[in-house]
C-alpha cells in the first residue's frame, strides 16, 4: 500500500466537486480514498480504478 499512498494526491478536486482527503485502502483493481463533497460538505468514499497499463492517472471516471 505504500506505493499506492505515494501516488495519492491530497486536496485534489475531482469533477469540480470532490476534494480528496486521505487514502483508505487499495486492492488489485484500484484504490479507495476518503473525500469531501465541497458543495454539500458530505464525506464520501471514492474508488479509483487503475488501468492495467498503470500509466494513466485517476480519474477518467469517478464513482461515489
């Protein structure tokens, strides 16, 4: 998980709405991190799917 934590960008704004806070966990398909909806102030978990090439950065799409 340490290598995944190094790839995590704190305070990144996703989709103009979700501010990344901290990594929660990761698996073979992606990483889950804690974020805040800046419009509603709700805390959410977001999963970033990692492409097999590993060269693209997240997100190309987000799911909350």
